C-alpha cells in the first residue's frame, strides 16, 4: 500500500512497524540495549554529525522507541515525534527547545495538576515564566501575550474532565502573534481529536494514559506538526541559529518540517536525558494497537455512567460534555463527535464527607491518581491531590470538597453502575 | 503538467532507482550545510555525485572534483539536483536544458520551487521534482528515516532490506515495490 491514505485503525497497528530487517520478527522487538555498534569510523562520524539516519545510544534514540514515535506521529497527522520518559518530560523538552531565561508562555488555567505545579514552580528555576489564562475566555489568551511570549499551551480536553477547549480560536491568536500552539492531547487521544487539524503546531502526550491504556507504563511523546516556520526567526535560536553542538548546523534549515522534533531529540533529550525505556515503548505500542476499540468502549460506558449519575438522588451535578445541556456540549459536538472522553467529575450533595465515604465504599473502582486505564478509577481531589489547598483554591481549580473524579474503564458498564449505586447508598 | 504538490511514492522510487550520475548544483564544502550532507549521503548510497559550484571550481568535496557549471561536466548526467533558491533555479534549469543529452530528471531541493522553470523542462520531456530532499526521500522509502521517529507515511508488512554493509543501512530495492 503506497499512496492510498490508510484509516486510523490501520495506522494504529501498522504505522512505523515493518518486520525487523535483520530477523524478520513481526512484532516490534524490544531493543533492550544501551548502544549500537557503528559500521565503521566514517559511519560513526556521520551519525554524530546528524548526517546519516541511525542509532548511537538509547538516550538519543532506540529502534523500539522509534516505532512508537512514528506510530504516534502518524496517528496525530504530524511529521515526526519524540518518545520520552513521561508526559512531564515531553512538556519539559518542548519548552527547553522554545524558551530562553526570562521568556514567557501563556497556559490555560485548567490543566492536569502536575502540569500546573511544573509550570508554577519548577520552571521558575529556568527563568521560564507562565502567564495563566482562562480556557473559557479566548480573549484572555490574546491579552496575556507579550513580546516575551514564546508559546501557548492548552489541553484539548482539560483535566479533571468536562472542559473542551476551543483549539481553533486559540490557534488564531497564536498565529496572529506568530508563536507556536502546544496542545496536550492526553485526555482525548488522537482517536477522538487531532489538534493539528484545528491549528496546533506541537502536540504532547502522557502516553501513560489512553495511548498505552493499561496503566502499566509511564511514557510521553512530543509530536511535530511541521506547520511552524522556524527558519530565520531569531526568537527561537535552538532552531534558527547555527548550533555550536553540531559544527554550526542550523536545525530549522537542515531538517525542514520535522526540525522541532529533531531539536527536542538532539539538543533536549541528548543533553537533559529523560529517555524512555525500550520495554516501556513496547508496552505502549502494544496498547496503541487497540486504541480505537478501547476509546469507543471508554466513551460509550462513560456516557452511560454520566447519564446514570445525573439522575442519582445523591448527586448534585455531573460535568461531562457528552450530556445534553452541558456547558461544553456545543464544543464537544464540534471537536469530539466520537465521544467526549472517559474522565469526568461530579458533585455530591453530601459534600466532603460523602466524597470520602464514596471512595471507601467502592469495590471495583480503584482509588488512585491516574486516568486512562482498562480499570475504572476514582479520586476525591479534596482529600488527596488538592489536600494542601485552601477551600477557595480547591473550588477555583475544580476540586471543591464535594467533587469526585472518575476515569471509566473497560469493565461491563452494568457492574460499574451497580458499584457506584451500592457505594452511594 | 504534473501535480507538484504531491508526488506518488512510486515516481520518487523509480527516479531514485534509475538515476546513477547526479550533478549537484550549489554544492558546499561546509560539513554543517545540508548540501554537503546530501552529497555525502548520496555518495554513500552508491550514486556518482558531481558537485557544481563556481566559487569552488577545481577543488574537491568528499573526493569529487567541483565543476564551475553544468556545461563543464563531460558525459551524460542522469539528474540535476538544484541546491539554490527558487529564483536561481530558473537559469540553472535552462543550463540543464542546454545539455546534450538532456538529463532525465531535474530535482529542486526542499523549499526550492520554480513552476515556470518546471514547465520549460517538462515541455522537453524532462521529469521535474520540486521542494523535496533526495536524502529524506531515500530514507523514507528505504525505512531508515523511521529510526529518527519521522513519519514515513509508508506502511509495509515486508521486511526492509539491508544495504549490504552493517545493519544501519537500508536500501530502496525492496521486494514488491
């Protein structure tokens, strides 16, 4: 098959994964090795000079990880990708390639709590300054952009669930100011939403969640959309200036529309080091093969559970964009017509104590701080992840005392509903 | 005129399988420049690359003598690869079209596109490829480019073919293609 554009499920199984050239192994082998022998001295020099395609050292690249990279690039419709140790590492290497000390980026206020911590605190050490904007107020993003702004960062479906972000509208602001838009597509996965089709320039993933889908491996990805022109843009010296690390090579010029992915690899991953284990890459690849099937089931069951809870006498409200009349219903119809994801929040009439009791009473739902597993998961943010915040702060970040977050898994939905009913009784 | 926004993989593969002698206009002696890197890669893949650059005429790049202009090269050239800007690609195309015999292919590098020049070449039966890099295309069609996490846009249940020496070199001469 050469020129016919393959469908999503075909890509999820085949993209990047030809049989092994040396052995014919059909499943992708786990190249569990630190290093790769060079064919000769000249070959080694070519690899170190970025003049030939090939493998040197697993911190920089690995053939198992490369299959994962090409797979996710294909699923997102990007030009190239880089696999790294975690979703956090993916964000870190993205900003490392874009920001200098003293620079700013604008980020949506509603994000995964871990990203909020990373941006608010850890990035301060690098002189990277986050400016927060409300994802429900697109104009707020425009107002937050200054001459120091180097990127905009949003989540497609925002954690802890229930928020669909208008990617195209925020992309228009990014394009107006000629800065790249980075979209964290973890909660949607490319099966539900492909941010490049709505104007994103870079996509990041925590592959730990729906991509891998089995709750067994941490990993992250950076996907290059190939749409941003770095050449001649002095604001992004990693991509537009001669690099002393590579004899004066200009990455943006040499690598064209996949230069960003290359920069995060040969400057970021090489020097900062958050490499993905090839074993984890293999686990994530195996998960991705069933991504379309899993996402269909995740969304079907989530819709049923959300509708059931909406009618439950102990429940005050349910925030899931798949529900009729939800605040984000229109955006969900536009951006995620195949389903609004599998993570949502709801509020208990009984407040904090009812939340604690629910989590204790559940038998099938696992009480833990992850999402996107085959298993259904529950967390009561006020007593766990957001415990250290004041009540006001908890409410502002969508983690008020009455709020419970669910990640619906692949069990029989009748069993999940029965478990919630007995726990709420 | 051919659609120059999207080339079939089969066309690119046929070109890279059939051409042997390539004149590379805009050759560089600087190892960090894309034109040097492409020259090296194509030489490594067995192509006979002849560097062309009036400023470096008479010197050598990667052991190959540099010529001042296409007309100075003796013997037939299968493909002229243009590593200059889109405007300069016009007169270089005309120089290529003055060669006897004509080259089979005129290939303009990634980011280089000159539709008027392409039309003149195609009127003489010369195949034109624009805004593509032969190294990227070779890497894509052989499968090598996937090692860098780049989307080759090619799916295959056939084994990639090792290029003979070592395990880190693949060839586009794959069965069923």
